[in-house]
C-alpha cells in the first residue's frame, strides 16, 4: 500500500567536509507574534489541546499487547514513494538536519497535529499564545522508494532483539529479573513492547540502536512509530537512514497564527474513534 507523503527538517548556514549542501538551511532564532489573537482563540486552543491529550491518554492506557492482539497483526509491508514530501516539527534547529533517526509526518493532517502538539508539550502547555519562539517545520523530499515493515515484523524483530546481549541488559535495566530464551521470548516481548516504544526515541540507549539496526538489516528504510500511531497521530514515521533517503527542501519558522490554528483544529484533524484506530 502506498501513501502520499509529507516531511520536515532544518539546517544552518555553512557546510562541513563530507556533508551534502542540501542537508543545511539557514534559520533565525526569533519569536513570532500573532496579529489575530483573541480570548476566544486562546480558550478554543486550550480546551482542544486538553481534550486531545486526555482522549489520547485513555487510548494509550487501554492498549493491550497480548496474544490476541499479536495474532491479529497486519503482515503487509508499506511504502513511501520516491519524491514524496515529509515534514518534521521541531523547537529550534541544529546544524545536522539529517542526523540520527528522524521522527517525521508523512501525512498532512499528522503534520498539522504536530504543529499543535510540539509547542504545547515542550513549553509546558503552550496553547493559544500571543507569541511562540523558534518552532520550525522542516520539509524534506524522498530520494528513493522507501519500504516499511508490517506490524507483525516490527513486533517479531523486537522479540528477536531482546534475546541479544544488549536486549537482555535492557530488560534487566527495565525491571525484568528472569532468564529469557526462545521458549519465553514472545511472552516477555509482548509484555515489554509498549514500554520500549515509549522511549524508543532516546538515541543514547544502546538497545534502541540494536533494534533499529536489526530493522535496517532486513532492508527497511523507515518504520511506523508504534508509540504514537493510532493514538497521538495516524501514521507517524521514523526514518532510519535519513542522509541516504531524503533531502531537505525547506525550513520554515511557524508563526503564532499557524500554531494557534492547528491547535484549534487538532480534534478535527485527529478524529478520535472509540477504538483508537486512525
């Protein structure tokens, strides 16, 4: 199944040896102020963001990674077409626009949701503000057709990697005190998969590298973010090797009006359903 995709990132002036010029863009660190602020705007944004996180939180707590769930996992791969636009919303930017693994939106509605939520989360409930500082949308274009593993393969790869040396250490660090082998790996994996996804974005954790490198070794370029998918957004995506697969096309500082508008529309964009499905 193919999707129309969308992506964002950033860069700065200058260039370093061995790094392609298209990975950098200039930006300005300054605040943006709204010209259309009103008490109604602030109230609508604040209420909608509260409801968004309250509803998402209930869906997240209700997720059960058990045997019944595992037996119904999708087994089909998905793809992002060559030339697709992706977006990333960030507070501030650094010189490496394509460093490490990147969390991006490949749908326009997901990108709009991140316009609303990133400022809110990173600035202690910022909603309906007159002013926001250094919030950027980084746009990228895919250089090749990118493949993504199915739900089942994502979980199976996790079950495989918790049996490695770094996987056993990760389990120990996260409270598992037993022995793990082929006989109980599936049971342990399903129990800890939810916790893994919650912190998978931490690129300083050795086991996270073990897992994502295992996914790459199977020939995949990207993977769905199971922490956010169906809860905080619809099809959030993690790029595994962004330097090889995408190029930055635009860096845009979001205005206060753009952020407030996204916050006012966030419930419509997410369109929460009873089962939490996108």
